[in-house]
């Protein structure tokens, strides 16, 4: 594998010194530059187009933080890939960096072997997330799935919704489905609550835009 040119971005000199020393153990990795904030990262990349393969990006930095810097890099420097190297394991930080364009996310407590592996993967344009980060992401997706499932409308509510779209009144819907007016009203309230809309007009608009009505 060709030599991987790395830029270290961290506002603490002692951290950069430690990472640089650690990376000396990797034969195919070379630290070509350092920056103490995102602004310096962008300035270096502007002057050295093609001179960096991977940016090891901290998140909390002065002047320009790692998230905003990553977003700029992903838009302006297509050949540069970002690997978040941070102490933050919280979901909000992880998702913000991924949305900004980072290909990987590794915690500073990771081993040097894992850091080497992550850099190599990111240099190839592949994704890499440390184990703790992966667990956080999986839990987040599972929670999102539960919330999404809880918002699904039942078959009976689907039938009521279809008739609401057609403009039928509660009495007409009750007769068509052989249920009481009170039951129809209960279904209507549940649908409004599940879809987080305020009234029938919003409900109709939401249903059409999101293809909730089976043709």
C-alpha cells in the first residue's frame, strides 16, 4: 500500500505529540502537517491540494470546529477523507460527524493497532467505526426503528384514513365500516396523534405526500 499522508487536527499540542509518536510505528503512514483548529486545516489543504490523504479530526476546537471543518472538506476536497479522532462517544457527536462527511469515527482511548487499521481503511475510501461507536449507532438505529413502528397506523386506521381522504363524515365512515361514530372518532384522534398533525386538512396533506393511502 502506498504511503498515507496524514494531517493531525487537535487543539492540544500534547495530544498531537502523542498521536504523532504513535503513528511512527506505522510503516506506511506519514504525518505531513498539524493544525490546532479547523481553519488551519482548510488553509493547509488550500495550499497543498493533493498533499493529504486522511485528516485525523478532533471535534471541539477553537475558531472552526471539527464538524464544520469536515463539512467543508467533504464539499471542497474530494480526495481527502476525514477520520474523527475524539474523546466524545455521544450519539449527537457521532451522527453530526457522519452527516458532515466523516468516513470514520475512533475514540482517543483506542489502541494504536486500531488507529492504524482505521487510517488504512479511511485512506481507501472505506468506513471505519470503533466498537463503542458502532454499538452507539446500532442502539440509535434500534431506538429509531421502535419510534417509527409506534407511529405506524393499523389496517382499521388505514381504512378510516382512506374514507377521510374521500371526504366522508364520521357517520358515513361508521356505516361503511360497520362501527360506531365514537369508534370512528377514536380512530381519527389516534391517526392525528400518530402522524403528529393537528387537523383533517393537515392529515389529508400528510397522507398524500407520504403515500399512506393504498391505491
